[in-house]
C-alpha cells in the first residue's frame, strides 16, 4: 500500500494555513513576556485572598467630585442593565488567561448617574480589604475602556478569592488595575497612587503591550557600585536596578526586595535569596549554581538560559515564573534543582511542561 504524503495531500494546505493563522492570532493577543494559561481551572490568586471581615452591609459608594453622590447596595447595583464581556486578563507577574467571561454593570453608566463634575480627572477604587487596597485610573481611560463592575465569571458568582462578590475589571491594563472587593469609587482632581503603585512601585499606567510593569530604578549609581563591591544588599527595597554582567557570587540578598531588577548574565553562584522578593526580576543567562531561593517571591521572574544547578526553590512562589519553556527561548539548566510538582502547578502551560520534563516530575 503506498504511503500517504500528508504534506502534499490535496486540501491540507488551506487547513494547515488555517491552523497556523489561528496560532499566530493567539500569539498576537499575548503581550510581551507573558505566558499563557489555558486550563480553565488554573486561575492564580495574587495578593490578598479575602475581603475584610465585618458585619456591615456591603455597599458601593460613589463620591468625591460628583454632583449626585451614590450609596448603593449590591442588589441596587446588580439590578441595573447587565452585560457579559469576554476579555483577556494579563497579570503583571507574567501570566495571561484568554476569553474570561465576566458579567456585570458598566462603570460609565453608574458614573453618568452620579454626574461627574468637570474638574474631575481621576477615578480611584478602594477595596473592602484589611489594608484598604486601592488603585486609580485617569477619567479619560475610564471613559475609553469602560471598566466593568463585575459580579460573575462564566455565569457563576465570582469566587471570594478572585474578588467576589464584586470587583472592577479593566481591559487593556495589568490585573492590578482590576481591583477586587470593590466598595468605594472616588472622583478626584489630583491622582492618588494606589497600594501597588505607591509601595512596590508598579507603573501607574499599567499597559501590558508597553510592558509598563514598574517605574525606573530607585537607587543612585554609587550605592549600586558599593553593593556590587561588598556583594551585600541586606534587607533593602530596590526597584528596577540593573546588575547585569556583575560578579555577585556569594551575594547576601536574603530578605531583600529586588522587584524588576536585572541580573542578566550575572554570576550569582551560591547567592542567598532566602525570603527575598524577586518578582519580575530578569535572571536570563545568570549563573545561579547552588543559589538559595527558599521562601522567596519569584512571581514573574525570568530564568531563561540560567544555570540553576542544585538551586533550592523550597517553598518559593513561582506564579508566572519562566525557565525557558516558551517558543524560541533558551532553557534553563535545572540539574538537581529543588522544585516540587506542586510548585509547577503555579507555572503557565509551556513552563510547567518544560520544568516537569527536565526534573522528571
């Protein structure tokens, strides 16, 4: 029986082109340096996992620079015209989920009821949480993007850990602009940076396509030079500083906050990063043999091409971390690395497959 030549079989050309076009379209939806989670059951919980415990009725207040302040029960909000929006959700810690169907009420429709005053420039959202978690958007962005006051996901009530019973969903921004447990909306003339923007230094515009994750570096060059010379960071909070190519073997970085810092090609042999925060750090091509990441926050950290031989990841948080499993990426050397199967469940699909294969999990 002659062998079937599938590559040249009539009719398969358009089929293959169709598959390729769909794959290209999927890639075009993914912002730079994001990893895709396809599993419907894998929706990472980032930040707080529950609202503030109180017996007070849950209400949504609209106040500030408005002619008609509103004080609405959740029932009063939810009885307004409902809509479902299917959106792509992009977390600043480098994971994305496509086609999430949120149901709720247009924020712009509620603001129209409150009659926003002409001097208002910003909209601030405040959560019913222990730390009064907050964030803000420009009024222009609100009018353009029309965030959703969301009550449901895929037709079911929002789970508590994902912002239920009510959250904001803002498309076109990183997830920290989609505040969980909405309780208060303020119209302001001057901006007030939110929890993630004023503390950890997240970028206030939060555009995933421009990779607006963080603001720029926050230490002077002479302090950076002393850190490299002494190989000691201590418990400092450092943001978006470039240590690429430096010799930092044996670095004492325990307990340090090093968000969005760059260590590309850096020698970090035996570095101590226990209890450190390296979220969104770039460690591509770094030498991290025997490095200790025990109980570190590595959410969104990029280890592509790094030498992680015998690195210790015990109890480290790996949400959105990458090890070179994506298309075209150089894979990290994970020989002897201590990563559990349970930890891999926090990785996006391609990274999960790569790490499990390399560690035979």
